[in-house]
């Protein structure tokens, strides 16, 4: 389902089913990657995680590694699909725009009662900045992870320098991914962002909320819908005129 206003239910469609699936595929596989990455250090035994019922396997390096590889496959596939799907559809609303940094400061200040939040598009400026940062983190994790996987499976004698660099990059961006995850959770915890939580699960948000905070986005939706209706009216009128022109006129007798 495309972006659509459902006025009788006070809802507006923010995300379609495909977007929800790709979001949760990246989120769940990313969380599994975080946990299994920690278990491989190893930390499960050191911090008594293995004593928790059902988590005895966390001390097994091979089990954690296989789970890590499985989650990495889903994570990489979902990230590539996201890039190809949205670029193919020309959907670039999440890409940063000029002035996003200053606008995001204004939005954050307004959340704490300092000033008024300006009208917004579908995505907030801080969401676009966070998206760019997360995309870069994911890219570096995938590239460094592929190098490490290639070394483990196909080329155990690969250059030690290459492996060292890949390991350091992977570890650094692992920490950055964890911090970005915490920041994402903290943003959701802010009261003004609560109405957006519904969209993460159902793809829809309240219409009154969207009109209040994302008025520019709603204006875009209504602008797209309105011309189509006008075109239908015009086409109907044209058909009516063409039909009238085809009706033969009666010739008056002299």
C-alpha cells in the first residue's frame, strides 16, 4: 500500500509492507549480530550469561559463529535490497539535505520546550542525518565482515595486515553500531516521538499527529492525489463532448 490518507480512521500510511519487512530484517539480524559478536569475544562465561536458563550455548564459540554468519547473511541481503529497491523507485526522502544539521538542533530544542518545531516532511532532519551515519556504519561492517569471512572460509593464508585492518575496522564499527542502536532507542523514548512507534509495527500513524508535525509531507500526498482527480473529471468531460459530437444532427426539411 502506497502513502495514503485514511481520514475516516484518522490514519495515514507511512510505510508499506515491504518497508516494514526490510526494517525488521535489519533490526533483528543486527541485534543477533551484536549479541553473537559479544559471545565470540568471549564474554558469556566471564559475566555468567551461561548461567541464564536457555543460554548455555553462548559459551560455545562455533555455535555463536554459525549464528553470526546466518544473521550476517540476512543483514547483508536486507541492506542490499533496501538500497536497490528504494533507488529503483526513486525514493530518496531519507538522504540528508542542506540545513539538516541546524534544523535538527531546532527540533531537539523544541522537544525540551525551547522554541517551536517548524513544519516537517515525512522524515525529521535528525532522522536523515542518523540514516546517513547508520548507512556508513553498516557499509563498513559488511565490507570488513566479508574480508574476515573470506579469510576464515577460503583463504586462511591471506595477508596478516589485511586481516588486522579488517578486524580493527569491524570492531570499531561494531561499537559504533551499538552506540547508534542505543541512540535510536533513546530517540524513541522521547515523548514527541511516541506516535511514530505505531508506524514501526503497523506502517500507519495517526492523521492528526501527521498534520501537526509532518504537514509538509501530508501536503505532498494531497498534492499528488488532487491532480489525478482533476484529470479524471476532465477526461470524463472530454468523453461526454466526444459522444455529443458523434450524435448525428437531424436535417431540417425545406
